[in-house]
């Protein structure tokens, strides 16, 4: 009898990384240098944890407790306590699961579920695990099928999606063989024409149940999966209609209500009352993209064995009102493996409720110090072919990192970097950004303010990390990536000037009291948010004395929680704080700003120094349209960049991004009306 060695994979809790960090803090270290793994292990079957006031039964797992040392931890998440046991075990013996080899006779639908994927790094490991993991021991392979499902948010936001609107991501998902996908709220971050292209390219089934009015072809309102014994599962795709997550024009300005964008609960109720649709259905399975509390309300309102979710970015595997809600962590850090199992009763419909077995498989574990094997941290080595293909698909992002986005004369910063730095700035530098005001911190904050259309911006000193003096007069996108590499979301909050000043003053306490000391939590401000150095009050906001009103200020979600002043303000005035998921990472916002700036610098460039007036937009357009076909394409923009801003900036990848931000009809080119209206609207 063949024995299959598998590292322990547990169903509860989902916060593996946090537990590993806590275990390390408690001194739970491996007892030998080789073959060791720290992991979370739940108490044996029958134990319970408290989750939002409900007892959640744990899934059983197999381990040899004699070869492990454990400590019980209590974790908090949104007011709920989770008691878990953190163990150090030897993977060469204790962490081996001996899978039962009894004869299986159940009919099964196995689901590999992921959601909220913004980067492709873990997709080769996902594909490898989908191919390698065996069925549940109760499942008869002849009566079972396997599907991979995706719970929304995969086309945006990311650096790659800024470049290609999700094209590479869809290609990777097709390579994996993702069978079913639904919409997430970030699918509206790309133009509708690009969304249509991605739907056309996706080779699986894309379900859209509660947005029947969405003007995109290729969606299906539901998807019936027929198992080999005739049982049928009806899959639905339900996207949150929470208005706080969307702009007015999201999804083409789709109207709310029946036939347009229906509330999730109303849409599900409509499906559940459709007797003809459900006549041959054994199980209704909603795939949702919404916050966990909304999923819980759905579980309370409907008799559903299972909900596969997304949106929260952390893994969930728990029972709420008898419904198991399962979500994966963002970016395919784990895959939720869910088995829907009917017993061997040959009559479809005779068993009203199947058994649901769910577990989390973490796709990459911490690499042991000294490991030379690049795959040493993986449970199953990633698919090498897909890794190579992803590297090729990501080449545009690597080219973008090499592209110069700002060229300046170091002796003319007041002219060449106007609007980003004060006229008396001596250099563009991030050296000492944790010890005091920094010109790079000012530049980043000002660019974020402009890109978000706000009135001010704050940047955490710990997020200005390049430690570089830009003495060569070039700023590349890669430089910006090194300066602010973190993916936290930037949102625009509404805040009064008094609280804003207090947040800045408290953050800079170390700077004020101990000059020259480091403080990563200190806040840099944009160019036009001017502080009085003696009183730490605000002198000006955008050139004016502050008024007693609410200002629109950019902060990232990390700052919003790490600053005691801003955190307290957010709790007191939640209506002034957008949902974190409405924001975008710094890099796409900075790319947008510098693309607009390049357009404006080109239009303002005077090719004839003796002329008294700068050329108009129309004059620039006529000069740059080399083939006189009435549109500007990549070669036209590269030529204009070379002539107006220098060879360093004349790259096709930058030219393409410049076109993308103004290309209203998404035809890959820009005409004169698009250029005129785009530059008049602003960043």
C-alpha cells in the first residue's frame, strides 16, 4: 500500500502567518536544524473556538502530539477571540499525515478556492498543489470532479494591471485552468472596454448573478455543475453593492436596483424562489465578494451549507449559523480546499445536505535559514513552466521599472521639479527620511495628492526607503518602487485642520524632542501643507491659511491605523473614512501622476527658443502626429518625448502608459479631443 506523505494542513485558524510570528516571539523554535516546520495546529476534533459569539466546530487533523511542543494562544479579530494551539513539530515524522486508504464511495465536488489575487508570484505553487493533492478519502474518483474557483479582485489594482489592465493575470489563470470566477469590486478599476476584453479572454466560466444590467458580454447569471451520478450544484456570483466601495461611474455608472445592480440578498432571494431553476438542483453554492459581516448576514438569512467568499484579504474557515464560510488569504498565499461530499445513495436529491470538509493549504512556508534550494519553502514545488511564462508576462513591468519618469537639472530643481519641491530645495534626496523632512518624502506626498485629486497628503517616513541622493538628474519608476515598495492602499479621508495638525505633531514627537533620531512613524507632508516649525500648527494648505472645514487628505491605510490620532479620529467619524478597499497602492498612483506630468511638460515645451508663446495643445498634436493620421500612437509619443524631454524618457513603455491614461475609447491611440479633454481635467 502506497503511503502519501503530506505536511500537516489544518482547517482552523486561517491566520497561519500571524501564529508563526507569535510562536517565534514565545520562543517556540525548532529543536534541530533540519526538516523542521512551525505551524498552527487546532485542538483535536470536537474542540471549539468562539467566533462572533458562535461556537465553531473544528475540522479534524492528524498529527503525533508526542513529537510537538505547543502553547495555547488567544487571538483577536474584529472583537472575536480565537483560541488556537501553536506547535513546533518535526516534519520528518510528526507532521506526516497518513491518509486513510479505505474504499471510498462518496460523490464529491472538490473545490480549490482563491480570491483577491493582485500579484502572480504564488500562482505556480497554486497550479502545482491543484495537480498534486489527492481527493478526500471519502470520495470515489469515479463519482467526483474538481474545480478551481476565484472569488473576485484579480484584474486590478497592481503595477501590472496599470500597464495591461489584467491581461497577463487572465493568461496566468487560463494556464492554471481556473474554472469559475466572479467579479470583485476592483474589477471596475479598469476601463469597461478592457473588462470586456478580459471576459472574452478568460477560458473558464465567469458568473455574474446580481448585476444583470452590466453592459459586458460573456457573463452567465449562474452555472450548473453536474456530477457523474447526476447531482447538480448551482453556482452563483454575487458582488457587494456597498456604495462606499465605488465611484459614481463604477462599472459604467450601472444603476442600482432590479435589472441593474441588485442588492446581494435580494438577488439571492430571487434565485432561491425560482422553482423552475432549482427543480433539478441538489445544492445552491453562492460565490461572494463582500465583507465577512455581510457573508454572515447572508448565512443567517438563508439555509446554505457553504459560502465561498472573497474581499477580506485574510483566510476564513468557520461555521456561522450552520453555514461554513470559506475565504482564502490575498495573493494566493493559501488555497482553501473544500470537499462537498454526498454518501453513496444512488438517488440524486435523496440526501438533502452533503458533508462539507474544508482545510487551508498554505502555498509557501518560511524558508529555513541557509536553504539553497529556491523551492525549499514550498509544500509542493511550484510549476516551473508557469514560473517561466509569468516571468515573460511580467517583462513589461520590469521595463517600466527601468523607465525614466522625471528628468531634471540638479542645478535647476526649482524649474525642472516645479510643483513638487520648494524653490530652495538643494537636492532630491531620501537620505535621512526617518530623521526629518525629506525632499523625496515631499515629492511622493505631493504626487499622491495630485493623483488622487486631494488637498493634502501624508506619507509615513518608514515608507520613504531609498536612502538615495538623486545626483544624476534622473528618477526612474524603479527608484519610486524602491522608495515606497509597500502595497498598502491610499485613501482620501476628510479631516479638520486641527486634528490633521495634531496627527502630524504627535508623529514627529521624536524629531522635535530628539533631533537627528530615527522615527519611521513620523509623517511627511506634501509641498503645500506647510507646518509652523515652532508651534507645529498648520500655516497653509494649498497656499491659504487653514479654514474651519473638512479637507480631503491622502493617507495610506497603515498610517490610518498606526497613528493614534488618526485611528481615534476614524473611530469617532467613520463616515469620513472611505473603506480601505476603495484605495490604490502608491506605485500605480505615482505612475499616473508622472505620465500626466510628462504630457504637460511636452505640451509646455517651446521647441523654438525665440518664440514668445508656448504652443497650444493643438499645435503640439500636429507636430507630434508624424504620419498625419489624426491620432498619436506609441512611435509618435516616443518621438515627442525624445524631442521635448530627452533620450532618457523616450521609451515605448512610458509612451504606452501615457497613451493609456488618456485613451478614452481604448483603441491604443489618442486623438486630439482625448488629449485636450484629458489635460484639461487634470490628474
